C-alpha cells in the first residue's frame, strides 16, 4: 500500500495505490497514518515531541 500526498493545505490530495491483496483495514490504516505526524513515531522524533510538550507551555508563558 502506497499513499502519496500532493499539494498543501486545503488543496492537498492523497493518492492511494494498493499492490496485491488489500483489505479494508489496510486502507484504513494507510489513510490514518497519512494524516498523522509520523516524525514522533521514531525514537528521535519522540524525544523532540517530549521536549516540546514539556517546555511548550513554559515558552508560551514567558512572553
């Protein structure tokens, strides 16, 4: 299953290509993960997301 995104914002389009046998669950997962920030799913991305979550409110309160 391959999902490609083209465009930005409201004009974004997803192109889905299934090779071989695919089930509805495969399509649903592919579309869900297309809309998710996948950088937080890697180890480095998880650390960055944790730091942002921890210090984000502090940075906003310091203005």
